[in-house]
C-alpha cells in the first residue's frame, strides 16, 4: 500500500547503485512506477535516462514495455506471491527486430512494508542466443563432416580389402594367396583401429576391446577348427593414442599370424595368449603360444616381411623385443620402459 | 516355374528351403552398392560362398530388379548411396513390400542403432571381413522366416 510515495525519500546509495549498474536495471515502486533506471538499461533499449523517473513502466517509450504478462508478474512479485527468476519475454517494437529478454525481479525490503520496491534486471540475450545457435550449428556441422570422413575412410579401406580378397580367391599359387591374406589382415587390423576411434570420441583407443576385436577377426578367418586352436586376450584397462594402437595392432597381427601358421603343425590343440599390461608409463605387449617353439640354426626360416614389420614398429615405439622359449612354445615380449608415455592423451614422438 | 541353370553350392545344401528345393535352385543374393570395386568384390564373395549374385548400383535399380523377379532371397546393401533412397530406407522399403527377403546392411558408420534398422535385418560395419559376411548370410538364409510374421504394415 503506497499511499504517499512522494513523501518517501529514497536512499541515495541505492539510487547510485542502480544508476551505475552494468546490467540493465530498473528500480520500481510496487505499482510499477520507475524510481530509477540504470544508464545501461537506457542505452540497451534506446531510452532517455532523464525522463524515466516518475513514469509508469507501461508508459515508457512507445508503450512497448506495457506487456500484460510482465505487469502481472511484477505485481505478483511485489505482493510476495511470485518470484521472477530468469523469465523469458520478447520485446516488440515497431520497425525493430524482436529482442529476447531475460527478466529477473525481486523485492527490496528495508523493513518499511509501506514502501515495497522492485529491483528488476532486464538482459537482452538476443545476440547471445544467436551466437549459441551458430555455435551449435558449427558443432553439428563438424560432427557431420567427421562422420563423412569416417565413412570415406571406411569405404576406402573396404575397396582395398575387397580387391585383396578377390585377388586371393583368384590366384592359383598357395604361397601368393598366403601373402594376399596377410596383406588383408594388415589392412583389417588398421581398419579395426578406425572403427574403435569412430565409437570413442576422445581420440584414444581402448586397447582391450581393440585387441579382442582384432584377435576375434584373425581367429574367425584363420582358424578352421576353433576346438583345436584358440586365441585369448589378457589386457588391462588402459587406453592408448590412435598411432600407438595401430602399431600395437600390426605387431599383434604379425605375431598371431606367425604363431597360427608355424607353431602348431601337428598338435592336437594349441593356445595363443595376447597380453598387454601397463605400469605407469611402462608397458609390455606379449604374444605367447604353447606350440613347438622356434626352430634354430639351419632349420630357422629366413626372416620375412612380418619379422621386419614387428622389428620396425617395436623400434618406433621405443620398445625392446625379447624372444624366449616357453617350454612348450614361444613367448615374444615387447617391453617399453622409459619417459615417453604412450597412454592417455600424450602423443608419442613421430 | 521356368527351369533355370543354376549351380548348386557345395556348402548350402542343408540350408535350402523346401521352396528352393522345388526350384532346384541356389539362394540368390542381390548386392546393392554404388562403389564399383566394392560391388565387384561383394559379388565375388557371394559367388565364392556358393550363392547366385545379382547386382544393383543404387536403391532404384535394386527395386526394379526386385519387382522383375520373385526369387531373391537376400539383399546385401550399402547404406550411403546416391539416388532417392539410402540403404536404410531401401531396407525398410523391402521389409514392407517383400517381407520374406532377408536383409544384410553394411555401412562405413561403425554402429547404426538397431532401432533404425528393419526387424530381422543384420548389420556389418565396413570394412567387413569376408568370413563375417558369409557367416551372417548363412545364418540369415538358414532362418525359417518366422521372425517376419510380425512385421507391421
């Protein structure tokens, strides 16, 4: 009940705070007469500061602030029955674009219940909203482009895989067919990394699911009798960068192919275990089989492309290659000790 | 039914449905793929598995072929293709219009939500492994089609 507003003297400090606020502010009586407005309010909505005090909010400008919804909300706020918390409303002015406003309002009470005051902040979020929309569009566009690139990569790899498999089916020589199959396995090993990357947004490859998928696919295409030969994967929870995972995958591909081909010539059953364990920045990759072991001396086969690939990639990873007799079988271990951390986000030296 | 010269696959004998046995035919797979080399490889793969292969380079051609004959058992389609429909739309169209036709969908996208694929269809991500594709085809062709009876209109 503001019966005699004229007799009431507003605190000068309150008026000064309102006037100098960076955020557009209005200081109103309970019946929505302007006591003070901030300079920022006037410049934001193109109004003249000097003529505002004493005017009803609805009479400001060309009456564009006479919004029934706002008036009733402010009335309810003054009466203490509502609170305006980030209320969104559109400001419509003739010959101007509609502005999106966010309104907050509360009562200021200094114990004088006869003179309830409303402090109303009015933020123009039109440009911020437009920017946010633009940002969303850009993010979406980026995701679409990334997906497009992934499709292209997958398709290109499919072309290579298809051509290799067609050649493999057509050639007469068993040896050549073997080489073509190996080439196909190498392509598929890199493709599996690509697949892992497209489902893990961070750019890291979860090594267990990657090596599991890789060994499943090697087993499916190379093992005729799964009851006879098996591959198991014992890997901890670590993740590595895409580059490192490609190298690890190719090494595993070569070693597993080699074991499947040579370790079990006459054995009734055989088992290959692929392991990867980390300790801090150190890691060990191992491929162990319980087959016949490595032939020695003159019966040892000439080192092939597979051996070359394993050695080159091991060196590139800063690892050390170690071959031991497992009795029965062979254990090949590649260990990395040292400062270069291949895990998480740290990129390895090129 | 007119007689056709067909090869009987060595490894498909136990999976042949009665209808096919009457036709003395082998399963027929329609490959839909816009990339010429991948299509060539897929056809070679289908034939190496002992099936008869037909080819289409987009959804429109695939539909024309499906309309022109009634003996196609399985459609093996790519997803991203030029033309009026992509492989997902094509597979839904086929499921609606030719419910018994089995569907195998391959895409460069690693995962396509099962909800966006027609019921009973199978998905493989590209690049696919030939063994995986043959396994899936064998399983699809061995199924008796019961799962298609509940396909909505």
